[in-house]
C-alpha cells in the first residue's frame, strides 16, 4: 500500500467528486481511479460507491477513512521529526491552557525557553474539552488543565500543583466572616465563569454537595472579564487563588476562604499518549518532568 493511495482516498472523501479530487491531487482521473482500486485490493474491501460518478463511501470506506487520516498524519509527523532531528528545536510549541492555569504560564515558558532558546511558544486560552480535542488531533503539543476532575483520555499526565479557591468581595461585604460558607453565596450577586468551563462545573459540584445552588447574574469564559466586574461594581466571585497576584486587587477588596474547603483540584500537564512521541512534545514533557516547576507553582499558589 502506498501513502499516496491513502492520500487520494482522503481527498476524494473530502471533495466528493472524482474530477475535483484528481485536480486537488494534481493527477489525472484515471490515475486516481486506478490508485483507489489498488487500495481496495490491498485492504480487501470496496471503499467507494461509484459508477461513473462518486456516490459516497461504503460502510467499509467510512471505517477506513479515520485510519487513513491518522496514517497520513503520522507520516507527516515522521517527516517533520526527521527534518528537525538534525537541527535545534526551533519550531513553535502549541499549548492549550485553561483560564485557571494562565497565571502560572510565565514560570513554564521561562523554563522551556531556557532549555530551547530558539523555540517559540503559542499559548491558547481554551477549555479542558477543547484541549482534549486538540491533543487528539495533534493540533496541540500539550495542555495545562485539570488532570483528575473530568480526566482527559489517551494522554500522559504530570501533576504540577493543587488549586484552591477564594471568595473575592468589596471590603466589609462579609464583615463577620473569617471564611465564607457556601450558604452565604447562594443569594449574592455572583460573577462566575460559564458552564462550558470546567472551573465552573467544579464550583457547581462543590456547591451541590453543600446543598447550595449558585445563581450568577453574570457569566463569562474569561477571568479577565471577572476581574473587570470585580473592579467596577459590587460583584462577588469565587476564583483560584493563583489569580490574586495577577488581579492586583487593592485594599478595597476582601479575600476569604470558602467554609468547607472541598474544591481543591490538581492542575498539571497533559500530552498525547503516542509512541513515538513528536519531538516538540517530548521536549515539553521532559522540561516539566525534569524541572522543579511543580515546586514553583506550589509557591505561587500561596495567598497574595
């Protein structure tokens, strides 16, 4: 079986037309048809429903398609790895980062770039679900995300630090509170992340365990938006304490622990569990695994 036969098959499934697929592959239509027949002979199954026109993929063709796409992706990764192996690591490292982990990315990038000074890093603020998708498709080399709550699949993981949550309010809003019980939050003017973000789902789960329903009037997918509302009005939020230094809140704010501290979650690095590992992914995992990033993150997670 030749790689180009798989390529022709994938392109045909995308274009849905023999002539268009042949043009996209820069071959004649008879060459394309001959290659597809050879592919069908090699796999021992009819893959394409056709007469003079393309009618679609057979049931077997639909099963073969994701395998063909994966083989082509692996082949491209092989060529990239061979090209990079003779040179310094100078590509772009792509990492998905949940909003809660954004404050610690500076520690991470400093460590990685010290080991690979010619590399670049592209940090993408996103959700844990999108990180899973990006790792599966190999669009991301790694993700900084929750690793035990709603655990990712098909990944290798390296724990970094334990996230704790705090309540932020205008000074004096909870004058008698050393800690704020969940029950006090049920009817407060809350500004929280939306339910697409795992951080919010963690808070909702913890609240339900305490027989409380959180009813935020404002939701967002960004902690920067949360900070803007805290600064502007009388809103109250529950955020990871790593954000406190990033927020730079002044004396007009109080920071409280939550009464029952059952919201702790471990944040760490996740990379695709694939062998052989892409060179950039291997460099990423080695940097985290062989450094004291976990200690640095834990120290950064102290109360501001």
